């Protein structure tokens, strides 16, 4: 660095965990061991949805013993069954190699602010390395700020990159410009963020599991620096760095993370390189690129600067990775294990996706590590929409918690309805809404390792379950639509959404839900064509309302259907064109029912098992 120098930082690392012990533990007065009764006890009815802990205290004369309820031999009472409490956070079901990986990502704590990071040498080195890289790439020029311009701020974001074996690949300190202060028309014109749809990611992984392909993850070093910045943008000096002339600012020459136009500049450079190699860009998801030549199939998914690469030819995959290395500064992270906070484990049965660490962080940050786990996300007969209790004095924690739960939906479809309900009160949340959100956190406490299994079965038939809850909203009387899409028995897409208009009958509400599901089916069939997935047979659409199925098949019900918008009648055309076939399913077997209402414990867990949501999977 020629002109910018780092401020001195305290390099001493202070552990956030300390273990204290008494100077004379043998002098402790231990309570006498009480006699245990042989009579079996049952939990009170009001606590039937909670887990009650029974523990024994065994004193030790030499050291302080851990309580039995956090040991592997301890048990918890749930109804009439006993199960180990260690199952909540245990990774015993995983292979030794994957346990090492999980331990690495779980134990690591990343700084959230500059004041935390500046105390640690590894993050000081990472920040210095980042600024050096920015200067080498001539990202900015140090100039005086023009009178008619305003310099935007910047901040640091800290991320640990891992190899496939759990070892730390590098500690990444990323300088992010505060693009929220940019003015449209002056600081930027066009924007575009190359973010792949999570449905596409799950579909690709289902294809990889079925065809036994290999999938790798690659990371681009300083990806946005490859894009040239045409607009005139000024930025303040990075936090923690100073100049001999305090009034100097950075005139940006290259795009930087956080700028409105930065993703567009980078995506253009990357897509041009992929097209030169022979890839074709998908029109259904612009972040998906496919290569097909002489029985060689390659697929690339782009999420900003993270790339997923898969295919059926190992030699061609290696040649392509070498090509990317020549075009950009790339890091090969090996086989896919950890992507966007999603943990990926692979075994003979398929690919298991979970957000175990992310869920554990939510439970820990909300202070519920010691709480009793709930058996369902929401109380069955809740009335949150009509609650008129006290408003939250500080709504930001509620909004942050619901936002984090929204991201958890990538691998937890059973939470779709619960999060949908809570997200309606973001503007003015009440205390009852916060209590309901914390109940979801307690549910996570009992199912931290839960996720979805993308089976390795060769069968890739499309099945869709759609459902609605008639007049579910007491304020607007609009119904709720939901669907879940299964590809070869594995969930790849799901959604819960309130309908735009009020339905006049339950049949009409179900018919509108079928229309929403049909739109997803049509998009998926086009996506499957880009991926080379054959869909010769019609998709099977399951609905638990016979009247809606009859309306879809019989065009003479004018008195019932004349007020339904014309786009809903596309369901009839899809049946006629053999895009879908409609089937009736009992309500008790309607998988989408879990996405439209709060169910009781028995039915909730029954539908979860049918949906393909499970707790932990054994990878290779």
C-alpha cells in the first residue's frame, strides 16, 4: 500500500468462552441423593406440546460433574416415549469426515462489526490483504472530493471460506460500499443481480443425485473488480485506514461490492466468458448455463461470485475449471459441501440439504438454547390476525427474526405457513406475534438438523400438490393458496401466498390454487428442457376438492365460473393439452395442507414424513 496505512490493532485474541472452577471443589456441600419413586408420571395436559427434562445429579468428590441432562445417556419425556436430548444438536448420524466439517463451521465465529474484527490478527491481515488487492487492481484513485459530489460510506463484511474437508481455505474480509446512499440517474443507471433461483439449485441437485454426477463449488477472488465502472462515484476511505491528507476520498474506477450497478458489470464479464466456451444461457433462469456437445453435459449455476459446476465428464469439468482460472482469479473449493449457508451431504440415498448451523445461530441469538422445544411451529387454533394486544416497543428484533426465518425456508418447507403468517405483521408487530415467532424458534431447537432429501432415484416424474384455505384471513376474507412440487418424490419447490381477490366459494379458492400451481408447472417444464430432463408424461396435479377438479374438466359450469378471471381457466387448457392431469387426494394425504394452516402434532408430523422432510442423513 502506497498511501493508505492500517491503523495499529490489538493482535491478542480473546476467547469468548472461559471455563472457571472453584479453588477447592472438594469443599462443596453436596445435597443428599433422593430416593427415586417407581411410579411413572405423565406431563400435565397444558404441557403436552413441550419437552420436559428429567435429570439426575451424581456428585463427584474430585471434580464438578456435568449434569446428566446434557450427556448422551440422558433422556427427555415426550408423551409416553423417551429419546436422547443430544439428538437436538448431535451429529452422530453423519460420517466422521462430515462431522469434522460440521464441527469446523459450527465452532467458527465470524465478526459482525469492524470493532470486533480489529482486535483479531487474522481479520486485520485479511483487511490489509483486501485493500492491497483493491489497490493492485487500481480500483480507485485518491482525489479531492468535488464540491457538487457526495462520497458514500463503506463497511467490512467478514466471511470464512472452507474447503470440502472442513479446513479453512481463507479468512475473507470484503469491503462493501454503502450503495443504499447512491442516487439513481447520477451514481447509477441500470442494475441487475445475478442470483440463481433456489428452485433451480434444488432441481440441479436432484438431477445430480439421479445421474450420479459430480458437483463442485468455485469462488471468484474479488469478483466485482473485474467489472469496469462507467459512472462517477466517490467513496470515503475504508474503515480502519487513514491517509496523510484526511480530506482525500476514493474515486472508484472498478465496480465494488455494494454498488447498485456492480453485479451487472460482473455478470456481463462472466457470462461473456461462459458463452465463449460454448455454454448457452437459459431463458428460464438467467443464472443457469448449459453445455451440451457429443454426449458431454455440463451445468453452471451462478450466485454472484459463487459458482456451482456439475456434469457427466470429469475430464471436461477439469478443463473448464482451468479455463475459468485463466479468465479470472478463482478458488476451487472442491466438492460441494457448504453453499449460501446450506449444508450439503451426499450418500447412497441421495443429497441431503439442511441449514443446521444457521438454525442453531437463530436459536442461540434469540436466547433459546435452554428453552423447551415445541412440537409444532404454531399453535393449532391461533388468532394472531385479530390480536389487539400491546404493540412491541422495539419492532426491529421481530423484523430481523422473521427475516432470518424467511431464509430458512430454503430447506424447511414445513415452516412456510408459519413464516407467512408472521410476515404479515412486520409493520406493527405485537407482543403475541413475537411470542409466536419465538415458538418457531423453540420448534427449531428440537429439529436443528432437519432438512430435505433429494433422492438418487432415476425416476424424475413431476407431481404437484395444491391446496387452499377458504376465507382464512379474518381481516380481508381472502383465501390462502399453497403448492408443493415433487420431482421424483423429492420436494424442489413450495410456496404459500394469500390470494389477490376474495373467492366466493371453497371450490373457487381451490381452483385459483390450481391456477397458481399450473404457472409453476409450466415454468418448471421449460427449465427441465434446458436441463435435459425428459417430461414426456403430463404432470400429476393433486387437489382435495372434487368440485374444482370437475370445473377444470367440464366447461359448462357457467354459473359457477363466469366470474373467475380468464387466466384461471388456463387450467382447463392445460388438462386438454395434456400438460397436467388432475387427481383427487384425501385431505389427510394432501401434502400442501401443511402449507395452508396450523395443524395438530400428529397430522403435522405425518405430512412432514410424506413430504420428504427428515432429520439428519448419513452421507458418505
